[in-house]
C-alpha cells in the first residue's frame, strides 16, 4: 500500500472514488487501520462519503474488532440515509457478528427486508463463534424453511455449533448433506467436519476423512494432530 499512498499524496484534489480506493486497499490488506485514518482525513477535507465508502470501512472495523468505531459509523450511515442499502446492511451484520456482538447483528438481521446467503452466514457464524450454538442451529433451520441454499461457509458455522454442543449425531447428518450436495470437496467445510470428529472422540473417522481429503491445509493437519493427542491422553 505504500506505492498507491505515495501516488495519492501527489493528487491535489482527490475525488471520492480515489478516497474509496485507498480505504478499500487498506481494508483488504494485512494492516487495515489506515482505512479509518483515511476516512477521518476525508471528513476533515469535507469530502462526502458515498454508498461504496461504508462497506470497505466496516470491513476494516471487523478486522480490527473495532466495536466503538463500528457503532459510530453505523450512526453516520443512518444519518446519511444509507442504512436501507442491502450491501451496507450486510456489512453491518458482519461487523457486529465479528466483533462479538451477535445480538446486535441479529437485531439488524431481523429488520432487513431482504436477506441473502451472506447475511445468513454472518449472523449464524456470529452466534456459533460466540458460544451461542443453539441460536446458530435455530437460524440454520429457519434458513432452510425460507429456501436459502447453504454453502461451505454455512457448513463451517454449523459444524462449529455441533462441536460446541458435542452433537455428534447432528454432525453426521451434516456430513451426509455435504456428500449429497458436493460440499465435501470444500476445504473449509472439510476441515470443520474433521475438527468435529476429532473433538468428539471419533478419531478413526477423523483419520479416514483426512485420508480421503483431496486438498489439505495446515488446519487439516492441526485438527488431526490435536485429535490424536487428546485421544491418546484420555486413554
């Protein structure tokens, strides 16, 4: 980001597109903090943000776990009349869920007239990652009733909730569903399934799944190693 920043500094009157480009670049980088600094400088220079500014800005907040800043930006979004935009709403749900505020994410989710798969995934993951597995499973059932087709990210959250509850039987049903719809090849979902079997003490099934995986990451290896270590210790 040092190269575009140097170019940006040489532009006399950068327009909103240029400011958004810099905010987006930092939001998607390993160091998202300057995205907030650029937003503050933009306000100082009286450059009005547009509909593209907030999703990138909130993405940076989610990475930084910046709850207070997210709430402030949320207020500005409402003030400027952008809260009704679907992609802004989706990002707000995501940021609250990522920052450990699943209740706030769910409140926004409930008020949304239009929900896409990303919205469902964000709020389900928010509950699953914040020790609220029952709520995650309830939402997953509601998602099915509304005819929304889950993807690999949904499966990861669902399997995480199963691990939290020790619900091996439900985890097996998820496994069958993944085989049926072809999600078993999804690396993240496969890792979630591997983690479930390892943590529920079904190490032989975890090992068999690991052996059948066409692609493995460090998460795959770690899940199996931890599972083996725990099961040996318990024996």
